[in-house]
C-alpha cells in the first residue's frame, strides 16, 4: 500500500486520471482508496523543478517494471534535475523530499547567457588553434632534424632501403644506374639518397667557392665540395656539366651526387665526387718529386682527360664539346695509380654543334690569372668560336706540364716546385701584370737546356713550347698531345 498523490502539469494529471480504471504498465493500480494505491512492486516519491515551479509525484510501480532488480530506471535520480526515492513498505513514499538544487550548465535551463555562449564557441576554436600550431611546430622540428642527419657520428641508413641494395658500392651504382654506357651521373633520387647518408669526416681543402671535405659512405671515402649559398651559380653549373651525357672518363673526376642541404642556419650546396687521397697535382708536386715514368703517366693521363672533354661525340646519346676554362695544377687531382683526373668544371662551356652555339654560364668568376692565355689577357679571344676556348685550355696545360717536368728526378737531380712565372710576377698577380709579361714582353717559363739530355724531358719541352704560341690556332690539340705522349710511353716502356 502506497500514498498516491499527483501534483503535475494538467496534461500529465488528465493522462493518469484517464487510466485509473485501465491499469497502465507503470502504475498498475488495483485498489484506489482516496490518495492510496496498491502494488506488488515498489512505492516511489519524486520531486523536480518544472518551468521554475516545484513539482511532487507519489506513485506505485508494478513488480514487472522493477528491472534491473533493486534499482530500476524509474528510481534513478539526476543531480540538479530530479530527486527520486523508491521503497517497499506501506506508505513509505510519504516522505518530504527536497527539490534538487539546479546548477549552471545543467540541462534544466532552456537558454544560455552571453558568457556561456562565448565560452562554448570560443573554447573549441581556441583548442583547435593550439592543436594546429602544435602540428606545424612538430612538422618543422622533424624537417630540421632530418636535414641534420649528415652531422651524426654514424651513418643513417634509414632511407637506403628505398632505392639502394645494402651490398651496393658507389662503383656498382655508377655502373648499373648511369644514363648511358659512359655515364652522366646517377639518377637524381639516388643522388639525394647517397648525399643524405654521407658522414663528413675532415676538411681537406678550402677555396673561393667554399670547402672540400672527406666524407664516409658505406665504409668508403668520398669528396664533398661544399659551396656557400653565394656560389649557387657555380654549384649549379658544375653539377650540370658533370651530368653531361657520355662525360664519364677515367681521367675526369668521377661525379657522384649533387644536393642542397639546410644545416639549420644557412643552405649548403653539396657536390659529391670520388675521393683521391693524394689531393691536387699542386699538392702532390709540392710533396713529391716524380720519376720519368711518373711524369709521363701524369702528363699522358691529363692530356687524355682534356681530349675527352674537348671531344664532341655525335649520335642520339652524343656528347657536346666542353672547354674547361680554368685548367691549372690545383684543378687536377692525382689518383692512387699515379694518373690524373681533371676536376672543377664550374667555369666550363659547352658547344652545341647542331645550332653552333656556345653555352656560357652567366657567372661573374674568371679563370686563374697566372694561367690565362695571351688572348684572354688582352681580351682578343673570339667568344663566338668554340675552338678559341679549347686553345686557351691547351696554353694552360703547357704550364701544368712545366710544373710537372721541373719535379722530374733524373740522375738524382730535380728542381724545387714553383708556380709558372714565379720569377716574373708576384704571388697574386693582377691581370695587368700578367698581360705585361705574357702579351707585351712575350715571355714564357724557362725550359732548361739540360732537358735536351733526356728524351722524355726533350719531348715534354717541345710540347710545352707548342702549347705556348701567342697565336692560339698554332697550338697543338689535346688529341695530338695525347698521341705524342702515348708514343713516348711506348718508347720508355711505361706501364699505363
């Protein structure tokens, strides 16, 4: 037996009254006496706030609706909205329940004030901005961390598996992946993969362009020429020339990769090539004298490299003629086998025979003044004629041969190393000083008379003089020099 009392909104009241003679699943009235109801289930009292008014309900709940047992859905309270009490004894729902205390933010209020609206709208927007800013920061952090991998103390092979087999050496890559039989460099994506996994070891040289480092890649040594951002044109030009179709040759420095790298402060421009521990011919001659055999090997290999550079190869996979324009002993490297490799092609020009045009890069640099041909010094060179550039290279090659021949050890006698014109101009001569000596006075480096006593030195002296003619057209060609020295190597029984 329970108390039965309705104090509801009119529609709820009429609904319940209309069902007193028809037991509803909720109320299950069996006997109605005054304000009492009888049930085989539970008695319930409930208090809540509706439209600002306090409402009270006391009813009966049938046993079949007491699911789950002990605390059915009808008996649950809602903090701040509904206060409900269920019990199982006679008239136990005659208790006075306190109305729930409403809280700000509870669903009982149908409207929000301006402060709440601003909070609801601005909160998620602010949170989204924070998340986006955090995402951008993390992205930039990871990009910068990736670009610093070359500074690590061990190789980072994390991207090797994308393109390169673990057992591949640089020689294997160059042989397998070069564009043509003679090669023009690795595919660009392989270049970037190689460059980004090189670990710099030590600096081995400096120049006006930047620095040269010895680096490690898969246990092997490579040379890394690092240009400053101000020398971007030289870097781009040299990389472009090295990747010319059919350029690869034993006596031209082996190009491996070009890449631009951000070290966090400034952009570095990398040019990766074969490493030669003897360094430049200039360094080599400063440290060592050479035998007659060594002199012939150096001279013949330098001529072979220059002849290949100058040569035009016709065909669908042809090669344009290329002139070096800055040939000197510092731009020729000495390989372990005593041969030369021509390097530093940043000032080189290409000749397209089909259109008869010369591809001259827009570069403010000029060649080395000490090695400039007479026609370059007095500005009479024909810039529209490609053979003019080749003739200027031959003049410089003759000076390099003079440097090598002076260090030739014959009968235990050799001269100390000197640069060409060391006795005629200062250590860093101007163009005007060189022009006065070379063009006006028509002086050339001294060729000693005692060289006539040795056939190899006599031949070298003859080649030099024929490289130094004031008239560029009268000079020998690189191919002619190569043939003469090849015959000399046979006569002297030199093993090449």
